[in-house]
C-alpha cells in the first residue's frame, strides 16, 4: 500500500475541488480525505495502490472544471498502514 499527502494551491476552494477529488479517488479505489486549509490550499491525503496514488496526483493538476491549479506538492505520510475507510471531504 502507498500513501501520500498533497498540498494543492491556486483557485481550489469554493469550486467543488474537494468533491471532485473525492469522486476521482473513489474511482481509483483510494481512501483518505480532501480538506480546505486556512491558507486557501486544499490538503489531500490518499492511501491505496501506488499506481492509483500516482494517477490521483496527475488528476489533481486538473481538478474540478472551475479550479485553477497552480501547484501540487507531494510528501510522504508516516502511517501508511493505518489507512482510513472511504474518502472524506471534511
């Protein structure tokens, strides 16, 4: 199992970015979350197959139709073994 944390910047809040990310992650069979951060970024944490996590990373650059993604920063997640169930947007 792979896990990654992404910080997505640009116009990504108030444009259905989190809901679209959840839909894409579920299509890819991933668990995790997408949540707004106070600085205007969206944090995405994804757990699952390494190829699916990589596919989500590529998709994050596109996002929802109204999003204007300027950056996607990837980092590791310490506890990949304790993957959550489902994919939340809270």
